[in-house]
């Protein structure tokens, strides 16, 4: 009869040494299996992809307006290419906020690097897009380290202004084909790439509208949306003449009929016209003797009446007593600035703000303007027809 405990319970039978050793072996096997299972479930080292891997994958699939910009951004981030996704263990090759900050500091112009604050913010945004894309495709499981990098503070600089009178004087100093292009830019405000890609088939002279639907070599605009704008009254004669003289399907081609390159120096053309028209911010005096190398820039205020400094008359070099060559410093204004000038001048003559926004192709931020407001063709033409800038002879001093 089995023995009993105090309280009436039955006593558990004792294990023999053989049974104890067998259970211990089973427990050890279970722990070993658990460790092996945990090791298998842990992502292997090859799954911890580098930033360069996910960046190349993103670049192969992404559709952007200017792919060259994205390639350039990733090239600037090349010190981060070999860094991997942070894992469970501590590794020396993890992509962390500290490493990203160190890379951006090295590129900062304030520390002798090539880029300013605005460009560094673009690099940060590109890196964030790369990791977000990898996370969405389950190629990156850790947090996005670019989310923790603070954007640089960018000081907003005043944009250079130009008046309708100054533009009229500059137009008179341009070549006829460049003059027609500039007149179109001043009145229509299209982007330079949209102007170069404009075709005759996009111009409906009978209806009086132009369809803007491509830019440079792309079959779409910057925003991906085509738009119709009325031919402004001040630019109708210029675009009709440009179409008549064009030897190809383009409205503003090169002399041989091919499309203008995206990197053509139109800003240089504009500044040369401004200099010939006398729209300058000062004068640069250089020595005519090449071996001397003397040069001096004097602001326009020094030549105004009452200033006790210099005159524009012939001056002598203080180094070698040779005559100085006097050359005007043109007002710093770019061809893209004509787009800003178009918006400003249209508003100054009283054009409707929504009509100007639609002409420039800006994406509306307001549901009322984007969906519910519809401007008639007649009203659209009237609003853009208020501005008329014609070439006028430059004033000689």
C-alpha cells in the first residue's frame, strides 16, 4: 500500500537516476532547439542592405522630372553608400543620424564644402525618399534615420526686380530671334524648357490659345499637367513671326531648325542686352596692359551727381599709368527671372491673380480654385492682354 503525506495526499514516486538523466537531456535539447530557431528567425547579415543598394533600386524605378538631379544627390551622399541598415547588435557600419550629420557637415559651404543650406536640405529629402521607398517595399525594417536629421535654416533672399521700361530697353538690344523669345517669356511666363519645346501644332491662332504640354526633351511639363493659355495681345505678333520664320515644327528652334539645348546660356543673352541698354549696377575698370592685371569695380552710386569720387571719363591705371578700359556691370537677372517678371508685371497692371496662376502653370492649393472656379476664354484673354511690353530705344548717357 503506497505511503501517504500528512494531510491525506499521495506521495509522488521518486525518479530513478536513469529517468532523471533522460529528462535533463530532453530539456537541454529543447533549449538548443529554441536557440537555433531564434538564430534562424534573426535576419541574416546579407539581408541588412546598404544605403547604396536601396538607393540604386529606388533610382531604377522612380519617375522624376529631372533624373539628373536625383543622381547628383545620391552622388553627394556617396560616403553613406556602404553603411547598412541598423541591426539588433551593435555594428560599426550602421547608417545612423550621427553619420548622416557628419556627411552633411562635410558638404556644408560654411565648412569649406561645395553646397549651401538649401542644397543640403534637398540631399536630406532625397535620402528620406530612398529609405521610405525601401521601407514600403519591405527592404528596410528599421526606422528611417533621415527623419531625425534636422533641416537647415535657409535665409530667404530678396528676388531681383526689373521694370517694364528696363525690359523694353533691353529688347531693343537683342537679336530678332532672341527678341521674339523674350517677348513671349515676358507676356506668357512659361518655363524656359516649355518655351524651347513649344511646337507649331500646339498653337491655335484661330482660337487664340497655346497648349503647353512638354518641356525640353520630356513629353510632359514639370508638374505633369498640360495647360491651355491664351496668346497675350502683346506677344501675338512675336509668336506669329516666329512660326513663319521657323524652318521646323518648333516655334523657337535654333537656326538649323533643331531644338535648343537645355543648357543654352539664355541668361547670358539677357545680361548682354541689359549691359548694352545701359541697365547696369556699376562699372568695371581694367588696365589695357595685359601684364598689369589691375581691375577695379565701382558702384553706380559713385557716378551720381554729388558723389565726390570718380567720373566715367578716361582714367589712368595707378600701377602703370596706362588707360583703363571701362565696362558696365549688368543688372544680375536671369532668363528664368522673366517668369517672375511676368507674374509681377501682370499683377501690376491689374490682372486677376487666378488667371496669372493658371497661365504660369502653378498647381492650385485651393479646392475652390482647382475644381469650382472656371474662367471663360474671353475673360482669360482680357486678363493676360492688359500687359504690353514693346522694344524701345535704350537711353544713352
